[in-house]
C-alpha cells in the first residue's frame, strides 16, 4: 500500500516535469535475452570492469522481467548465479525499493530499483547491489564477486 501511494505521487510529479530524464547510465534495449542454466539461474559469461556496475544507483544491474509475470524471479535467478570473491556461498536479502526513475515499461510510467544485501562467510561488510527489473542491459558479474561453481 505504501509503495503504491509513493508510486502515484511519483507519477504525478513526473507528469508535471516535462524535462524529467532517467539517470540510469547502462541500459541497453539491444542486450541479448537472458538464458537459463539447468539449475534455473542466469547464464552469465561477462565480468564487469566498472566498479560502479550494480553498486551505484545510476548503474544498476538491469534484469528485465517483462517476459514473466513474477517481479522477483529474475532477481533470484541472477543472485543465485553469484558467489563471493573466492567462491563463497552467498545469502541475499531484499532491503528496500528506492530511487524512482521514468520508464515506458511500467503501466504508471515509473519504476523503482530494488536494493539487495549480499553476505558470505568471512566478509567484513555486507555488499549492497541495485537491481532494475524494468530495463534491459548486458548481464555481468559485479566487481568483487564471482560465479557459483
């Protein structure tokens, strides 16, 4: 309920601002469609060389979901493919939705980023990643993480 009120307020404010632009820097409508492995995680072959990728709200991990009715399944498919820097098993928790931005892929004309906290054994400080279900992009492993074996 609270998210709906916030989203409606955002749409009204976006409609009143004719020059509202998205601050997202790494969307790519021509990105290939995501493929699944046999264990229902995304097949990821690229490692990001940009330290902002996934860690900065302007450079979220774009895991477009329009081909599924479940808004969280692609986050799980992505995060379950990852491991800690030395292959450690990670756990993740969604903390919040934040950082509204304009998008044509939402009925209301606006989207939110989902913030996930990642933890693994031996870690000094949890990692926060920004995930975007509304836009497409090249899916990569964020710096400091690895792929699950």
